[in-house]
C-alpha cells in the first residue's frame, strides 16, 4: 500500500482527484486507488502498489528493449486515460514509477477533457509544458500529455535531463 496525504487543498480539488482515480480504476500502468480518508486538513488517498517506488531516472542508460517497453507502457496508459476523457497534465519523470512495469502516478493536476472550453494554464512542470501552455493558450487538449511524454522519451534516449532546459517561461 502507498499513501498520498493531500494537505490544505480545497474540497473541490480533492473531489476531482478522487473522481479521476475512480474513472481510471482497473487500467494497466496507472496507479490504483483503493480508498480515501478525509480529515480536517484534506484527505489521504490509499493506493494499491506492489512494486518498488523508483522513478525512471533520466541519467541512467536503459537497455533498448527495456526502454522500449517502458515508453510503450507510458503511452499505453495515456491512451487509456485519454479514451476515458482524462488528461494527466503533469507528465514528468518523477510521476513515472518503473520496476518491471511502468506506473503513472500523481493525478492531482489531472482533469476531465471538456471539449473546446477554456482551461487553466498554470499547471504542470515548465520543462515538460507544451507550447500552447507556454503561450498561454487555454483551449488545449490531450496533446499536452503527448508533448510532455515526448520530452520524457527524448531525455531517456539522449540522456539529457531535462531535455528542454529553459530557465523561465520565455
């Protein structure tokens, strides 16, 4: 079991993450919520997690077959989430756990895709943000996850972390 303690968050934010995790139940390569416990400062989410807690290290050289397997599992997990109308919105190496299998974790910035409606652009990690987010375009979609996964993939291939190393949003 793995616990995530969410402190000082609005009920709306906690409810959204729990709803996302319920929608992702049973999907391979995505962390699975077992239960949650509310407390006065937030909530604790209980995850089923049998593997190790090692994030993919982008300075490590993985054998090509293992790297290919990990990247396939990452894109497979994103595809499954996207088919259910869910965007992760914070793909980065520390949110990808890898032992024998990849597990995509931390859905706290995730969101249900609501069509061509304006969405917040102040989320995610700068070095993995898609150009539309950097240009403050609020009508983005699933492609922001694919961009970020592509940045992660480039880091593993070229052993450069981060692959796009801007010092600011400009």
